[in-house]
C-alpha cells in the first residue's frame, strides 16, 4: 500500500497515546488504506459495514457508521430499508436495536 494518508484521526482522537497500536491500525490501515481502495466505493463499503455491525450486534459502533454512511452518499431511507431487510437474516432484536440507533442518529422525533 501507499504511504499516503487521508488525514484520518478518529483513532487518535478517541485513544491518543493510550492505545498507539489500535490508533495506528484504525487511522492508517483501516481508514487510510482499506476505506480508500478503489474496488468498492465508500458508499458500498458503508452499506457492508452497517450490515456487518448489525449482524454482529455491535450497536454502539453503528452510531458512527450510520452517520458516516450518510456522508458517503447512503440516504437515511436506504439505511432504514437495509436494517428492515436485515431483520429477516440477522434477527429481529438486532434489527430493532439498530433501528433505535438509526432513529437517534437521524434525529427522528419521538412518536
């Protein structure tokens, strides 16, 4: 891979000098290398990531990745539909938890 970076600093902001290895792999490998590979668009990577996080029950990580998916061109309606579709494959409780997180992230009014 190239030595170029995108300037991603999410790992550094989260963990600073506390976990330098995880910071390196998060910022340099995952976001500077993997997310920049041209074989998948960032939009498609976001959809895959949201699906993987939902399937694994990693709801807290969805907070970031649902917003990141919007930044990468996935609409809120597409994300809601993906979560609904995944309910049949990943399980209802995981989809309900993911939808609650999506509602929070998207700022939907209680109703």
